C-alpha cells in the first residue's frame, strides 16, 4: 500500500508538471501567432521569440523550477539505493551458509516552507518475517522467485528555526540525521530508525572549537493497559576542535535511560546476550553511560598521495547496575578517501575491534552482523570499499566474532556488496 501511494505521488507530480509546461508553451505559441496575424510581429521575429521562449522553458525545467508549480514540488528530491550482496557465514565446525541478498530503498524529501523539511521512505524486508526486523532491510534470494515485501523505512518532519537549532519527530535514523553521534555500530545497528523526537543544537566558541548538544525521547513499546509506555531518553554533549590545521578531533559523552511502568520488560527484536531472570532483564538499563572519540588527519588537496585521510576512532559504554560484565568498547582505524562512491577510483580501508560485555547494553540494538546482534561478544571487522564509477561502489566486509563467556564458537561472515545510489 505504501509503495502504491508513493508511485501515485510521483506520477501525479510528473504529469502535472508536464501538463503545466505544455499548456504554457501552447498559450505562448497561440499569442505569438495572433501577433503575426495582426502585423505586430514579422514571421522572422515570431520565430526568434518562439525559440527564445523554448530555451527559457528548457532552462527552468533543467533547474527543476517552474513558476507555475508550488515551491514545495520544486524542492522535492527523490533519493534511493540498491545493494546486491553475496554472503557466506560459518560457525566453527558448523555448516557453511551461502546466500544472495538484495536491499532496496526509495524515499522523497520536500520542503513545505523554508523552515520545515519532510522525509518519507520505503525499504525492502523479508516477507517471511512474522514481525518487522528493525536491524535489517535485506531480502534473501529464495523461495522459487517469490515476491518480496515493502515496508515503511522512515517518516519524519524536521523544523529548523535558525542555523543553530534543529528539531525532528517521527521515525528517523538519529545517527544518520545528526541527532546522535557514535563512531561505530557497537551500540546501534546502522539500519535502525528510531521513533520519537530529538533536538540538535550547535554551539560556537567552545574552548578551542565548536560544540553540539543532542537530546531526545524514543518510544520502545506501547500498551493499552499501561499508564506509562516504555521509552528511552538520551542526552549527549560534544565538541569539535583542531589543534593543528590538518588534524580534526571530535569528542562526545552522553547517557541513555529507560522510562515506563515496566522497564524490565523484554524488548522486541532482542538477541540472546543479556541476562534474563523470571522473563525480564536481570539488570537495570536506566543509567547507561557512553562516550565516543575520533581523530582525523586530512592530507592537503594538492598532495599526490593515494591516501587522502587517516583516522582513529573509538566508542565506550558502561552500565553501572551490574558489578560485572557491564562495559564495552570499540576501537579502530581507517585510511584512504574520506568518502567512497562519489567518483571512480575512490577507496577506503577500515578496521575495528569490538568487545561488548553481556549486560553493558540492550541486545536489541547492536550490529546484527556481529554474532546475530548479540552482546557478550568480541570480534574483528575489516572493510575495503572501492568506487567503481560515480555513485557505484564495491564493499568487501569480513567479520570474525565469538562469544565472551560460554562455549566460545567463532563465527566468520564475508559479505561482498555492490551499491548503486541515486
């Protein structure tokens, strides 16, 4: 249903634009013809005027502008991506699983006015899933060519009253939209789109650089029988500074808390990492603390070096409630181009090590490719990204993970991705 609505929206917009442009051109031609008949313009002058009018209309269409269309239609942008993946997965002495997977996402963003921005997107999903998987938009190639499923990926409205403050509400990716900052996916899988509201504030002249504040509240569960539904609130403060021109340092610290009638209730989509007692979490996750840091050195643009940037990064988390198995950290480095996919020949290599104890963090949210998204894991990850052409890239991603306590069976995952962005 969502896909059908989106198609209708785009088709109607395109048809409306074509009709308006055609009507405008037809009216102009008719007016010029009348002026020729009345002797106001010569045939040669009329032809010159017709040609100039067509050129001007073509320029306006190329810019995506038309004075007869509402401004919100002119500022509407279509964006999306397609990822083709081959994945092999094995746990020591176990069966090797090979499968093809596809991910497709399509969305629009539009500005109702100068201070508001709205985004709506759809994505692929496993048709066989009994519930939506918040940590995956993949669809496995199986079941004799059956058709996949399309679900709501995000739907948000953002308000920017000035250049300092931004506020967002709905379903959105807090890290991708700049309302939360971490350097790795130790705590948050990159496919998770939180639901609720957040605020971001930019601060000028903070010590040696600039600063920022993030805060928000996300709904985790809703019950018709509960006076207060389960939710998560968070706050984060950070700063960005440059002790030397090529070096940029970014630091942030924050907290997460749970609020509701029953903060011990098990969340949907959880793995099997956290300690459970009596059908509930054995420990409290209402005072989790987290920190992140990144140092990046960017080479001058005129340098001939194939390496354009080098960086080191890390995240840390601690849950004060349990007296053991309550911390986690991630550390890594990267080098190559700052971003891959904009042009052919761009490349980047990244390595990170993650160690996340059993009850340091809720096991519904970490990267789902690291031992099925569990806590109580440690592991290595290496990623090589290469630009094949403009907006097309190849990613080679390898995970080696194992359980921290219990039967230490290592898991190996290799993913080969071709990404198309538009």
